[in-house]
C-alpha cells in the first residue's frame, strides 16, 4: 500500500482553487482585502448560529464551486482517491 495522508481530502489544484475562493469570499463578507478566511480563527461576525458556525461561508463556496464545475474550465475540481489495498494490512510488531 502506498503512502496515504489521512487528513488530505482535496488534490493540490482543488485546494489552491478553494483557497483563492475563500479569500475572495472573505472580501465579499467584509474581511480586509488580502485577508484569508482562517477556519481556525474566523471573524466573529461570520460565525452566525453556533450550531452552524460557517454556514454563510460554506454557502458562498458551494455556489462558486457549482458554477465552476458547470463551466468545465480548469482546474477540474475533485477529491482525493481513497486508498485501496489495506484489507491485508497488519501493524508492524
């Protein structure tokens, strides 16, 4: 089985596209120009409902992703392939 990053969900090009979109969304939502949306330290006015703290940002990103997907332009968005071949894996002793 090849190396697999358990925490990697998006291929590099998709991740880079998302980062650009989050920066633009931050500007639309009133963050200072050039400031990235940081999920570890979000602006308190974006938190909204404590049960759905990032709903506004998610909705903006989802709309942009749908438009980009339907446009069929690069980068083509996707998720990482899940690993295969771990059925016979056993821990080293």
